[in-house]
């Protein structure tokens, strides 16, 4: 049976990987990566030597067809992202969609399998240490840069659910400014998680203006990937 294994990998600390994930990576015929250099660090850390190939948002159609072809001839392929679980705000979901569509009969007959190898996710990691209501939440991924951005901030302000999204260091201050405006007059709290699982892991929480002021006065901490949570 050929297998496409969707493997969760560390979001920071390279020891945050399951025994099953290590076994799958070590036995794969090919590991598909967002960035082969990032994945090589992980593989080297755990003494795994397998071929790697890039698969990212700019990968051409031919790369997807190549992967489908490898599955058809019985190869075992592991799909990883730079950090966390593939398919969550990265192009992995598109590959899985294509495989399920084009190899539907082979999957139904048991000749090919698509399997989840669970692992870290910045989304769940941030919820676990933020202390916010999380029985009911909405995940927005990365917010759009322009079109629809202001509409989303209005939805965030109006929602009774906890709202979560990812942000880059280049836009975090601008985003916090937008939240200050959108949440004006409300009692909603903003929580920002950064450097998750790394040495300088940090959670900053408070009123929108308080969180914005914190990062404005600590410019040295405007780095890495951010998880932003808006809650009651």
C-alpha cells in the first residue's frame, strides 16, 4: 500500500515530535517540505537520512502530478510544513485535496492511503497556555493583507466566540492598531502568543491598547510568528 502521510512537526523546539512521526519520516521514500533547509534541520537532529523535495505555495502543477505518479507506483510519501501540522495555513491542504480527487478509486480500494500523523499546532498550543475561553472558537488563519481585512476586524469585534488568527512580525503592530480601533468601547481582551515552545516563549494579554503599547515599547520582541487571540 502506498501512503501519503501528513506529518505534524515541531513549531519551535525540535524535540516536540512524536515517536510515530519519526518512524514515518525515517521510512518514507520521499519527504515533501515547504523549505528543504528547514526540514533538514529536523531530520539531522534525529539522524534521519531520506530524500527531500520542496512543495510550497509556488509549486507548479507538474510537481503535484509527479507526487500523484509516485503514489501510483507504490511510494510512501511524507508531507511536512516548516512548522506545525500541514494543511493549517499552508499549501498542504491543496495537495491532499488533489490526491483524494485524482486517486479516489485507489484510496477506496485500499491501494493508496492518506493518513494523519498528529503533532504540534500553534493554534492549540496558544489556546492551552492563554487562559481564554476556548470551548467555542473561530480560527481565521492569516488575515488578508488588503481586500476584506477591515471587514474581518468588524467580524472579530462583533463575535461572541473567541477569535484566533496568525500574524507576521511585519504586520503585528499594524494589526494591533486595527484591533484598538475595532474594539473601542468593548471589554474584549487581546492575547498575543509569540515564540511558542522556544526559549523566549511569551504570552502578553490585556486590553487592546495595553498590548499594543507593550510591543511598541519592546521593539526587540517584534520578531517570530505570532498567534493573536481576541476573547471576552
